C-alpha cells in the first residue's frame, strides 16, 4: 500500500464530507500511521510520513507534498477560505475520480485494513474540536508536544 492511501482513505471515510483544516488532517494521518505501524498486514510500500514535533504536534512536509500531488492529479479538491484573523483555512474533499481510486485500492488487503481504520478514526475524531484533537494526540504521544506553541 502506498502512503497516499492514508489521507485518501480518511477523506473517503468521511462519506462525502470533508476534512476541515490542515492541522486536523495532519493529526488524523499521524494517528493512522501510528496504528498501522503495529499491523503487519498494512505495511506501506514507500516510506512513511516522517512526522516531527512541530507547532501543533506531529507534522509531515511529505504529507503536504502528497496532498498537492493528489490535487494536481484531480483526486482531491482543496478549498481555501480566508479567515478574519488573516489566516487561511483549508478543506479537503475527494473528487469522483478520487473515490474510484480508493475503491480500486481496496482490493489490496493492507489498503482495506487502512480504510477500516480510517472509518474508525473519522467517526471518532473528525467532528471533534481541533483543540480537543490536539490535546488527545499530546496525551497519547507527549514526545510530539515538545515544540508546541499550543
């Protein structure tokens, strides 16, 4: 399974909804990767996302790069919304082509395992306040809070 399956499975698990915010998506992919590290049936074909401790916990530049390439390939839509504080809020959603890509990948057992985990994580965390999600990640993985501005 390619690591791009992680964000794609999460977006698919939202059942037509979206994931609002880059920080939220980073945390959800991080949690997926942590869970999958212990699962021998769900190994990644390429290197993992190499998360490092950053301003709001685990961060991966590779994930941003993959999201850009998925958007360029027409598999996801990324919407930008200017906020009152001058920041930009990003929202991610699968395209129809992206949904087809995910369904094709599910023939692979490790991708199916990742998708099942994505459904559980999306159900538990996607509707949660971002502050609560960050607190959960810090509680479970305190080593990723060391560079936090939170």
